[in-house]
């Protein structure tokens, strides 16, 4: 009678083969699962960092620099221009400076690096003589022979006071004038050039105009 059971050595060898095959199968299955776990770079692209820099918290404004009479606090690279004699003050953008004219009024100049004429604002303060803003604007427009409606007039507000922006007015340079009446005085502010085609000087003028609207303060109210 023949022995139908495989020899002992054969059984051991067969078991070793099966164990090796099982280990290889486990390794293959583990590799497949690892590959499936990896994200597809085409379906989940890496986010592109934003080009917008993080905003640095603003510097706490220091105490008022004009003896607490109501001028806005000075901080950063801004400059306080205060004119107590004519009753006003405001903050100037970096690089701008105020200069007194021969008639006692003031001009604000653009940065020294600006080529050509640096005057961006002339401030004329005079007795309002009972005029309204519309009357004052009418007197200005009488000096120009222009068709009715060609001069722009826009109602704005400065330091909680009604104001009237008149522009664009012809001249050596196209300009615009901001009129404010306060405590019997007419504040006549001339900005130039009021022409976008002027390039950098217009950008400076427009920035200064924004500062006037935001920081112009009447003193000793």
C-alpha cells in the first residue's frame, strides 16, 4: 500500500512557499492602500499663498501735539499743519509741507522729489461778508467766461460743516476750489492741478484733497 501523504520535507517546503506568498500578498495590498491614500495633486492642487501682505496693527496715536485744542493726533509719517491765527489745522501726507505766502496765507507743497511746480493747495481765509456758499461760488464763477453748467459744483462736508467744491476751473493749471463758511469766515481752498492727465502732480493733489476732507479741523470752537 502506498503512502498517500506527502513526505514531511515536502510539507515543510510547501508551507514555506505558502507563507512567503501570503507575505508578498500582504505587502502588495499594503502598497495599494498607501497609493490610494495619497491625494491626487491634479485634483487637490496646493493653495497659492495670497499676494496680499498681512496687515500690521496701526500704531496708537500719541497725545495731541497742538495743546489739545482739537487738532487730530499725529502718527506715522503724517505732519500736523496748524494755523491758529486763521482758525484751522489738518494732517498732511508724508513728504508734504506748508509754506506761508507773502500775503499771510499758506500753501501746501508736494514732496521735494516731485519735478516742476510743487504747489498743491492754496488756503485763503477772509471775511465771509454775509455770503452764502452759493454766493461765494457765484462770485468766483463771474471771473470765468464759460457757458452755464460747464463748471462742476459738488456739495461735500468738512469737519461736519457744509462745503462746496467748485471745479474744474481753467487757469495756468486746471484747478478746483473748496469753499467753507465757518464763524463768519470764508475758507477758500484752491487745489491744483485738477487734471488727471497731469500724472503724478494730480495724484498728489487728489491725495491731499482726501486728507483735507478727513482731517481738516476748525480750532477753538
